[in-house]
C-alpha cells in the first residue's frame, strides 16, 4: 500500500499545520509521484482554507494507521 503523505496548513494561520494522507492499493511509488500533483490539486480545491506545504509518497505503515 502506498501513501501520499502531505502537510496542509491553514491559509489564514500558516503555523497551524496537519499531516494528511491518501492511501492507494493499486499503484507503485513512481506512479504515486507522477500522479501526486493532480491529486493534491483536487484535495486543495475541496479544502479552500488550506495550503499544501510539502508532500511525499512512501510505503504505508498499515499497522500504524489502524491504531
């Protein structure tokens, strides 16, 4: 499982940031990297009060997600 991990900060308070992630079961890390910007743009369009400050693709730690 691949995770697109990104940091979203409030536009009005840029010091208030949260880690967010999108999980994919059917992509490779390279596919994640190539498709990340359109996915992040889609997320940002539905969350207009946030600005994405950084992102990366990585193998998801599924055990950690369930706790």
